[in-house]
């Protein structure tokens, strides 16, 4: 057997493997003999068919299987012995596959394309600058959240007269046509110029308006028709009021506190406001942390400047997902994939160099945190903790073990980022929600 490497560029190469008869024939003969001992061929007792007949029936398929197995193990061993890091999987050059004469050929040559990165220089110190953001929710945002909770947990009433914010339930009829529809009209969807005629209505009142002009958004959804029927909602229509619905905000009392956070969790208006603030801070700061970490990753990627074999990777993505993606989709998604790959390479190299590993106990704890977040608003605190081990085991064993590996990688990445933050010039900045939205947009 002969294996040669031909580098075409700094990150792409081809590997050629030449096999002669001595490399594969002993294994082929052994496998044919094994077939002969088990073969059940018509006209012969089991295991008694002549070797020549078994070889004629199964020899070619055995040859193909053995050569494929030999190629796979030999190529893997060869690539593992190299100093560069292989990306994706080797791609067999298949243009000449149909020219192989499996019945008569003795010597074979196979070629594979590979993509790799080499000579990685991942260094960082206090000369590398990055910013870590945290967010403090302002009082106006907290007040809005409390107002929304009061509205969400409020009670429905049926006042005599309509006012802004109400829902008017009634029958819509076309004046010069046969279109009719009964629906609930939220006055928040009515255009400001038309709103006046909807205020002060009582049960049984009739008003006339043009839905296409008076309803300012989501006309089809608001009236409850298909998009293709929207054109029918233009012109003069009457609306007969059947009922007026209004949501009265819930009082800031113990009943609301228990509904929102569970019995006995909050016992005063002040504690309720603090709890809302703490939850909002936690939720926003989870998003801010993801944003900050991505920016630090970007800084590292820019600093390391990994030269990826773009053409090879695009071909590999297309062939590895054959039938599932198109060339156009690969082109569109490649920048995202390339960034993820660069970070994976950097993270693994930092972990290797600094002996950073994710421990099993850390994986368990991170999974518990994830489960708690998913059930945060369910009010199942005590029951959840009692069944936590079951939830964690079921999740980590799911997806044929892939969930565990993904969580293991996530823990290692977090430890790598923590190590990076300790060793670069990291500025910590507290920002507002508006500033955070501005950063995301930019």
C-alpha cells in the first residue's frame, strides 16, 4: 500500500491510496472461506458448496467490502498521524469510479479531497480588548410589565357604553352586497381618525364605516377572513353591536401575587415589584450574556484569522446533506457555518492547551439549570425538584446520546470563555434596554 499527500494550497489537499493484491487478497480469501462455511446454496448441503462457486457468487461483493474497509481504516490512521486538523470528512473523487474492473483488476488507486487548517497560533493577552455587557431594567419598563400582568390576570366585564381599549362584539354587514361576518373588534386596531364613532356605543347600536380604512392593521386576522377575502372588506358596511367586552385590570393584592408567582411566594406590593424586576433583569441579562459572548467570540476569531478551505467545505456540506439542501442554500448559510466552525476550532485549541475539560457533574448541573428555566413559570417548584433527576436523565439519554454531547460541549465552551475573559482586557458596561436594542440592530 502507498499513501501520498498532495497539498494544493494552505488548506486543501488530495490523498491518493494505491492498493496492490497483497494488501487486500488475504482478507478477501478469509471472508470467502467464512461465507463458504455458512452458505446455503441450492443443490448443496449447508457449508458444502465448492469454494470456486462461492467465490463466483460472492467474490466481487466481498472484494468491494474489504477494500472499502481497508481504505477507511488506512485513510483515518494516516490523517490522524498528520499535524494539521482535518475539517469535515474526506471526499472521494468519484469521476473514475465506473472505470474500475472489479472482476479482473488487481491494483487500485483511490483519491480523496481533504480540507484542513494548519499552524494555528491562538494567543491572547491584555492587549486584546472586548466588552462584557450587563443590563439594568428601568422603572418605566417594570411598570409596563406590571400593567401587562394586571391586564393579563384581569376580569372580563360587559359595560353599557364602549370606550378606548374595549372589544365590541357584533355583526358586520355589507350595505350593497351579501358579505356578513360576526366577530369581536378590538378598538386598539381601529384607526385614530375613525375611533371617535366607536366610543360611547351601546348594545343594539348600529354604525356605518369602511373596514379597509377604519381598521389600521391585520384586517384579515381582525375580521377573521382569509387573505384572499380582504378585498371584499372595502366600501360601506354596517356594524350592529351585540355586546361590549372590557378587561378590568386586576388589583395589586394577594390574589394577583399568588396567581402570578404561586401561593405564598410574595406577600406585599413592594415584594411583587422586586420579584418582577428580578425576573426581568434575569431574562434580559441572559440575552445580554449571549450577545456579549458572541462579541467576544468575534474578537477572538478576528484575532486568530483562521483560513478555512471555503470551496472544499461548501462541497462537503452539499454532499454530506445530499438531497436536503441546495447549492443556493449552502451559499446563503455558509457564513454562519464558517463562524461556528472557526469558534469550535479556537475553543478546542484553547481547551487543549490549557487542559480545560467539562466534568460530568458540571453537565448534570447545567442540565438542571436548563430544566428549571423551562419550568420557571409553571409554579411546579417543589414537584420539579423532586423529579429533577428523572428529567435530567431522560434529556441526557435522548437523541441517541447527542443531547449529552451537546451539553458537554456547551459546558466546555463556557469554561473556555471564562478563561479568555480572565486573560484579556475586558471592559464591563451596564446598559439600558434601548442601548441593548441599538447594539443588536448594529
